[in-house]
C-alpha cells in the first residue's frame, strides 16, 4: 500500500516537468522557438568549455511506463 | 517535455546564452554517475534531473532537483501549462543573471559549434519521437566525409531558422538503420520521420552528402517541412503504446523503479 502510494505520488510529481500532453497544434509547435539540446554530456561539456557559456542540464527518461516516444 | 518552464519564451531566449544539455536518464552508466553527482537521494538516481552549472560543469549555480520547480518554485503535480508566471519569470531572470556572470568567451571563442548530437540512432529516434521533431542523420562510412558534412550542417543547424527545430545523430554503418524502414544505404543527410513511439522510423528525405551549407538551407527546410508530428495526447500515447506492445528498455537499470519495486523508501521531498 505504501509502495503504491509512493508510486502514485512520484508519477504525479513528475507530470509538470516531464509530461508531453500537448493540446496545441503540433505543426505550429514544431516551428515555434525551442531550446537546442546537446544530447550527450561529453558533447555539451566540450562546447561549454569551448565557449565559456554556463550549462543548463536536464535529464529524463524518454518513456512512460515503458512506452517510448514520450518524456 | 515541460510545457511551461522549458517552453517559456524568456527561458528559451536565455537558453541561447547557455549550452543546453539534455540527457536520457539510465542510458549511459557514465552519464548516470555524473547526474547522480548533481542530484540523487538515498543513492538513487531519479528519473529526472535539473540544474544549472558553471561552464566547467563542476559547480551548481542553482539547487538541483527533479525539475525547475525545485530551484524556482512552482506547482508540483498541477499538470501542463500550469506553472505560475512568477516561477517562469524567475527562471528566465536567473538564467539572464547567470549569463551576465558567465558571458562566454565571445570573439575569443576558437573553432565552430559542433552539431548537438544524440548518442546513437536508436535513442535518437525515441527522443525525436518524444519531442515530435524530425531527426537528421549524418550518414557516411567515411569519417572524413562525415566530418565535412558536420561542418556544413553545423553552419545551418545553429542558424536562427533551424536552431532547436530538429535533432541530430551520426551514423557510420548501414546496420545502424535496422529500425528505419525503406532505408537505402546511401551516404547523405538522412532526414527521418520517427514512428509514433520512436522504435522505428522512415526516411522523408536524403540530401546529398556533398551539399554545401548554402544549399542545405533550402533542402533541409523542405525536408523538415515534410515531418508530421504525432497528434496524440499524452494519455492517448501511453494507452496506444501499451496496446501496441511498444516497450523501451533502458540500457542501464531504472534505479528509481527498482528502488520502489524493492520496497525501498523513497526519501521525502
């Protein structure tokens, strides 16, 4: 019961940051300005050291309940 | 992905003054250790991590946590597009202040920006499906040719027109495309439409490997325009994925899931 509660709370808390429920028109969203992400630590860190820019670091699993294709 | 903090126009604007790194948790043991060094509880690397760092990647500039809410306040569990304006503004303003403190090397910067590559094609298709974006694969068996292609494409990828509009990955062998339907093993910039669940994909264009940056602008724009993002809602996606048996297995164990399954107590938030 305890574990189940923890699971539910965990899933709930993860929603506002890493959920992908979009109601907006996808095509419009695709052309909207977006953050450009480096996909590896090594690549991003090398670029930060090259440019002297600070780093925004985010990590997440690209799946929900093992279903891929969603943050 | 976050529809408030990371989609906020001020945050996106400030992000251009940062190097933005987004990792896939549990896909790389080395990266897992780095992430856990910034944020973990009870020795468990959790599904999600967020922080801002100095350019050497060693020092946290804000509190690390599961999301920007931990650093800038906001509402946990309130759903999409529900973060308070004040929290998003705080994030944008904090990033601008950090950018002033770490303005970068400016004209003293040597070299040119590399393509923001994902680790491999398998992961890249999943990530692009999750982002509902097209994927551009720099494919050639020749390392020398790939380098030339990268140089040309990077001039385009960071331009105002294309920045943030696609994901990128490198491939050197046709076998890497085993989940890409109708792939013809020809060197080039292979623009892929990932399947809904990112387990498969299909080329929507192949641009000649020798295309120069100036010519790439038009051909890439046309190719990216052919991409059709999924229109499923989050719940529809999950439901359809479950029904279709679409499953993702991380390369390393999902520590958070294992901690729960093992009855381990999750630290208090």
